């Protein structure tokens, strides 16, 4: 008798667990729909409610989908979608000092493209990626290319296409990434000196974890300069970091830059550490 009751209780518990899972899924979907509505209203406001869009971009789940990103990213960075740059011609590659390095980096970026993509499609996108990077550098002689820059550019290219990517990357390079594109690494080193003290104030637990895990400057250096492209394989994490680019236009202080703003979340930083090469 007790055995039958035990089995019945087990079945009931399993049913409750399944029910709880359905409720949890329904709640997540409901939150997603509410957020989509908020974004839609912000986009259709006159003028566009950029403040709300920024809040949505850096909140849980980011901007939810590439379709929404294509609409919101230009608003966050004040890009006129009706005056996008023309597709660059072949002359943009002639004699450029960084051409060879850019080509080598792009050729090594196969895993940054969707798995299962046909080789001919990927080849076209790689050519577009080279064009986007050289377009920005050609128009901004004061900027210096660094290895890893292409990881940011390819993520944006895959979402918005070549012309929009050129416009967005020019804004990001002139403001958000500007300190990393000097002739030397002096500015970057200076910024990194502040990262751990800021983190200690913002999130002591995460600060202690990073110290206890020997999470030192080399990894933080990658985290600061890249959108997780070289550290995380999951594209969703990279896209969330790209969403956070819209947090503030202009040179972004270390505590608010594209990735350290996400380091307030211990799970993300721990994922970075555990996923990084040993």
C-alpha cells in the first residue's frame, strides 16, 4: 500500500515539476513579449526614445533578436539609415598599410561564421568584412588596427550587412573603441589599471573570484578589447555585448565600456574564465 502511495506521489511530483517548467517557460515568453512591445513603442515615439532603447539593450536578454537589432543599433549610435556609405570599391585595398594583417585575421575567422554556412557564402562575407574594416581605417587615418578588431566587425556585419556595418563600425571606432586604436598600447594599459579597483567597489565577490582564480591582466586585457569573440564560442553572448555598445555614445569609461558593464554579472565573467584557453 505504502509502495503504491509512494509511486503516486512520485508521479504527482513529476507532474508538478513539468507544470512548473511550463509556467516558467510561459513567464519567460511573457517577459519577452512585454519587452518587444516596449522596444516597439520606443522606436515609434517622436522623437525616438533612445533612453528606453539603451535600457533594453543592457537589460537581461539584450535586444532579443537580430531583426530588432537592425532597427535599434542605428538609433543607439545615431546612424542615418537613409545615408549609408556606398559599397567600397577595390581601390580601398590598394597600398593600405594594414591590408595584409586584416586579410590574415579575416582568413583565420572561420569559426566566427554560422556553422553549416556554405563556403562560397562565407567567402563573400569575408570579402565584405575586409571592406568594412578598411573603409573605417581609410577614412580615419588617426586610427590604428589591432588584432581582434575584426571580431567586433564580423558580429555586426552578420546582423546588419556591409553598408550598415561600415557606418556603425566608424562610430564605434571613433568613440567606444578609440582608446584601443592608438599607435601604442599606453592608453589601454592605463585603462586596465582602473579595472580591478572599480570591480572591487562594484562587485566584491566577483573581484575576489577573479583574484582567487588567477584571473589576471592577460585575460582582462582580452575581455576589455574584444566582444568575447576570441573567448566565447556562443554567438548569443557576443551579441549581448554588442547590444551594450549602445549604452553611451562617446568614449566610454572603463566601468561602462561594452564588456566591463557586463562584468557586474558574476556568471558571465566566470564563463569567460572557464572558457578561456588554459
